[in-house]
C-alpha cells in the first residue's frame, strides 16, 4: 500500500538520509528543487544513488520536461525505477518513449489548466499508472491562492477520471510546514475525496499521511479476514463486525491488498 510519496532533492546530502524518512515511496527530484546550473550534477548524483539502491521499487525520479529525453536515456538502465512526468498536459509530448513507460510505473502530475481540461485523455492513456495533482504550479499559472477549498473542482475532476479509468491518484503536497493541525485536516480531506495517497515535501508529514491513508483504518490481516468471512457464506449482503458489506466493498478491499 503506497500512501506517502516524498519528494527528495537529488542532492547528495539529502539522498544519504533517504532511509530515515519513513515514506512508502520516494520521488528523487531533478526538477523544481534543483537550480538550473546544478541539473547535470543532480543527474549524476541520482545515478550514483541508484547504482546502490536500484533494486528497490519504491523509487521514482521526477524528470525535467525540457530535458526528459536525455535524463531517461541515462536512467533507463535502472529497471525497477519509476518516473514522474511533470506538467503533464499532452500525451503526445511524452509518447516517443512509450516503449519505456510501458515497462515502468509512471506518475503523470497534472499542474496546468490544459492538463485539467485534457484529463480524460490523460486518464485513458495505457502507460500511465498513477495520476497526481500539483497545486503549486497550477495556482501560480492561474493566479489563484493555493488553498484546498479553492481547488475542489480540479481535485474532484482528477479523482473522478482517475477512478473511471482505473488509475491510482495522489493529492498535491501540503505546504503548511509549521501548522500541524491544518496539515492533518488537509490530509483527511484528501482521503475523504477519494485520493489514494498524498505527495509530500517534508518528512514531518509522512507519519500523518500514512495513518490517515492506512487501508481505511483496517490493517492487512483485518482485510483478509473480512474477505474470507464474506466469501464463506456466499450471501450478497452481510454484516461483519457491525458494518454492512456488499460485493463492491469486497472488491475494493481486494484492490487495496494488491497495492
């Protein structure tokens, strides 16, 4: 179950700490957190890091839209590493590398108005596995305040199409770095809206995200027991531990076990 996806700048001192952060997945960032003059150095550091940890499937690399082709050619040798494609608003822009994307786990992060408009086509793309919302760039482009209550339309649209086409979907990072209560409320809202997990920019948020998105408050063993009890009787509607379960609920629990 992947609930928390932590951005980690592709800098040696940050990558060296990655094991201590406790996230379910890590997105090594070559984009926003790296200065233009340090892009090549960051790519080199990423290769050095992945030479040691490439067997771990919990790593993704966020590429730069302007130079993603060169970056992919350098990183494709790490067969278990996934990719985050930034400012994703047009499938054709990235489609030249579809033969590579099909063999990886790909996160398309929607960060522009065009991306929201084209969300159906993006969700229908066969080589995209995960969809995510990037509110910081989106609100900068649209001159909006980056507040969850102002982005309900964009988030609801993303969740609706992601679920319709069977994609995993992640909410934007929370930028309330020093306001714990506000951050927790944002995480709870994302879970209630149907997001499967959340992006993060600080390790301080990981514990809260993991708890809030923790298999609907059921652990792995609890889910298996519920499924077994439901299937044993064969009845279409059952009450298990005070809750009503139908086939659709059991199918959702089975899907959670596969994540």
